[in-house]
């Protein structure tokens, strides 16, 4: 990024109206279009739309179709159980006001009927909730709107887990276990995510307890749950996602693809948006990250 700024200041600018920085607006807009930041801004509405679209795609183009045609004895849990667990978790952890809430309600109410019926049964349930829009520009800038929206869905649900448990702290029967939710996420990626290479990478990291997963969720069952333990799930997911971003950057470099982003620029949140989230260039302030 610093090298780009240096090049900009050394270049002869074409004649055009200037902004307050003294840079021609037409040239500056063109530069941003060709060199967008690794993480483009999204509105709150766009964030939830992206998540909704990926939930639709996951269900309509993968999960239910697979469920009715197969079940593998090698899987830890039956496919039907894994997906239902995922939908039940989402129904508790996505905000009441978001458009996914009624979709999840109807899918769970008609779950058994959909699994045994024709494809039309699923389409009838989903049709009233279908969004006639594409993923946001921020989500499609790295090619796969579906993958971006799916990560967004996972992150929304991870923070929702903490909120749900806070609201139900006095009723242990309603508490969501971070370990169970994480295991369910693993199943969804294992069973229904269509990118086999991506899935294999995630499963390897998960099953080898990367980012101290096994220890971070172990205390929840040994001492009983509280806020500090519940928030370990969204923080673990955040670190896992950053690990994926860093690995993909290295793969692009090895494949000799164009890669403008520095190592720190592919990590979320960017330092220029949350300086307090970073203790150094390689260490995060987890408390500030969770608040952010």
C-alpha cells in the first residue's frame, strides 16, 4: 500500500477537477476502482442480505438435495440431523428483525415434509422469502459471493450465540454450548460445502484443534458457562477466518497471481478501521475485537 501511495504522488496528474486533497477526482475514482481495498465497506442491510442469499443457496443448491439422495456411514452424525441442528442454532442466533428469521421458522416447521417430498415442496417453502437481488459488491470483489455470504452468516450466528446465552443465562436448558455449535459448523462444511479443497482445509484445521479450539471450549463444560467462555466461539471463528485469508493470499502468491494486499491487509478488522483491535502487527486485542 505504501508503494502505491508513493507511485501516486510521483505521477503527473491529468487535468481534472480536484478534491480537497489536491488529487483529480476522475483519476482518483479510477484508481480506487482498479485498486479497491481488500475489505470494501458494507451497510448493515447489505451484510444481512449477503448472509440471507448464502443461506438460500446452501439450502436450495446443496443441503436438501444431498439429504434426500444420500447419507454416509463415515460421517460423525447423520446428514439430516446435522442440517436440522444448524437450522435450529441459526433460528436462535440470528436477530429477530432480519429476513432470515421467518425463512428459518418455515424450514424447521416443514423440515420432515420437505425431506420426504418433491423438490416443489422446498421451493414452495422458500419462495416467499427469496431475495431478488445479488450479493453486494463488497462480497463479490473476491469472486465468490456465496462463500463471502456464508462466512458472514457464520459470524452473525457466532455473536448471536453470546447474545442468546446472555438472555437465557438463568435457564441452563436453553444455553447453547460453544462446542456443540462449533461441531455443527464443522458438519455443515463437511457435508454441504461444495468446494472440496476448501472443506478439506477447514476440517484439517478443526480436527487438529487449531487456534486452541479444544482448550478454549473445554472449560465451558468443566466450570459451567459464563460470558468469557461464550465469547470464545466468535473469537475462535474470527481467528480461523483470518487464517483462511492468510493462507489464500500465500496460495495466490505461489501461483504467481496478482496480489496487491500485504499480509496485514487480508486480516480483519483492518487496522485503519480499528486501531485498538491491534496490539502489534501480528497480535490482536481480543476484547476490543469482540466489542468492534
